[in-house]
């Protein structure tokens, strides 16, 4: 009787573990396929790209270059 009770408790714990894993997998799948999350991620990546390009081109947040004119591109080799 003791062994049967111990096995049933272990099986119950194992079932709870796998049920929890299944719920977590389902939640993660819903998270990954959420269109709002995807759009926010794209917007974040685009903003990051714009920042990198501004930094590369020497343009500040207001469109000014290091030499003061955002309309003319800077030539390579000049500071």
C-alpha cells in the first residue's frame, strides 16, 4: 500500500509538471505570434537603425551635422 501511494503521488507531481510545461509553451506561442508585439519589435529595430545611421553620418537628433549643415552630406576623411 505504501509503495502504491508513493507512486501515485509521484505520478501526480509528474502530471502537474508536464501540465505546467504545456501551459508555458502555449503562452510562449501566443506571445510570439502576437501582431502587436511584432510591430513594436519592428518599430524598435527601425528606430535603432535610424540612430546608428545618424551616429554614422554625424547628425544629431535635430538633423544638424557636426559641421552645422544637415543638407550637405559629409565627405569621407573629413572631421
